[in-house]
């Protein structure tokens, strides 16, 4: 295995796995006991999106002979996702005094 490929595999693997626990925690925090079901839908939607992206990249490659437009499209979508993620704020909760 070529060293750059090995480095990519390690970083990509750590990155992908690193997003799952926070996503599960957010689903549980926001949706309570239904959090695991919501996470299932989030994960399924992610897989559908990945299939659409792979298909679109293949179509772009077939039409143009290169992946350049697919890479730039993916980069643009990552930028949109980063902006959307950066604008997420937490709601402040007010603790009610009990008896």
C-alpha cells in the first residue's frame, strides 16, 4: 500500500467514526427516548445521499471524461454543510424549582 493511501485511510476512518457518537448524542438530547429511531433515519438518509452522490459523480465522469466537476460540487456541498453546522445554536433551558 502506498504511504499517501495509507494516511488517507487512517484519517478518513478516524473522521467517519468520530462523527457517529456526537450525532447519536444530539439525537438523544433533542428527541429524548425517540433519539435512536431518529438516528436511524439520519443514518439511512446519509446512505441514500451517498448513493445519489456516487451516481451523480459517475454520470459526470461518463459525460465529461473526468471527475473535476464532481469534486468541485462535493467541495461546494461541504462548504454549505460547514456554514449550516456553524450556525447551529443551543437553546438555553430553564431549570424549574421542584417541591
